[in-house]
C-alpha cells in the first residue's frame, strides 16, 4: 500500500469533512486510476454516492478493459474536481478537489443492484423516479448492466488559494 504522505501545502488542505463530502456530493463523475503489475490504466465514470455506506456505485458494460484490470487488482485511487475556473494572467486554476482510495467489487445481489442504480439516479438526476419508470421496468435490465461498488477507505481534500 502507498505510504500516506502529508500534503506539502498544508494551508490548502481541506480539513472539514463536510466540505470534502460536498465536493463528492456535487461531483457527477470521478477519474479513477487502476493498475495491473507495472501498467497504469485510467478512466472516468459517472457515480452515485451512498453516504450511509461510504461508497460509490457505478454502472458499466458487461465487458471491457477496466473489468479485466479490476478482476486482478481491485484497488483504485480516484479524483473528483470542482472546477472553479482558470485564472487568466495568473497561470493558475481555482478548484476544490478530493482524492480517494478504496476497493472496487462487483455488485451481485439483485436487491443491491437496484439500490445501486437508484443511488446513481438520485445522485445524478433531477427526477430519478422518471428515469426509474423509463429504464427499470423489469428486473431483466440488470442482466445487461454491470454494477460496481467502490468502498472508500481514505479521502483527502484540497483547495486552491
Ligand atoms: C464524464 C464521463 C462519464 C462516463 N461515465 C461512464 C459510466 O457511467 N459508465 C461507463 O461504463 N463508462 C462511462 N464513461 C466511459 C468510460 O470512461 C470508458 O470509456 C468505458 O467505461 C469503457 O472502459 P473500458 O475500460 O471497458 O474500455 P474498453 O471499451 O475495453 O476499451 C479499452 C481501450 O479503449 C481506450 N478507452 C477507453 N475509454 C476511453 C475514453 N473514455 N477515452 C479514450 N480512450 C478510451 C483505452 O485506452 C483502451 O485502449 C464515461 C466517460 C466520461 C468522460
């Protein structure tokens, strides 16, 4: 496991867990770093935050490179950025961001898959019930989609000056 490093610019570290949570709540997608042996792989996924379980849910296709990598190594690190804009003339960017690490597993139980999908709809959509009505009419939907769960183990936040 990577040894936890203290942040160099301690004055920029977000220490209020509620503010860190806000970045995660407001974010729509996360960029995840995966690795297999000495090869890195990176990708971006939309997510739904389940605050109570301290986890993120994702939906994906049934096949693909990320699933192959995760099968071998489920440990990931990810970042969510609240982009507050480039500061012209300063060669600088305003932001708040979080970096988290954790472990990804496949959601296998149908009840948890339903919960995972609704968590995503609630997180991402203004009218989650309308989407439920459109896409989740029958349980057969869940055989065509893969759901993943990222259990968050560590999270840090940082903001620009
Ligand atoms: C904002 C955003 C939200 C997204 N939300 C989701 C989501 O909710 N669920 C989901 O499954 N996917 C989502 N994607 C797409 C996702 O990033 C991947 O492209 C997709 O999941 C396929 O990944 P894979 O590893 O199975 O790739 P594969 O289809 O197996 O392809 C692997 C190959 O394609 C390349 N590749 C894969 N993805 C990309 C990419 N995005 N750009 C350039 N090259 C790529 C890889 O480098 C590799 O060479 C989202 C992308 C963005 C930008």
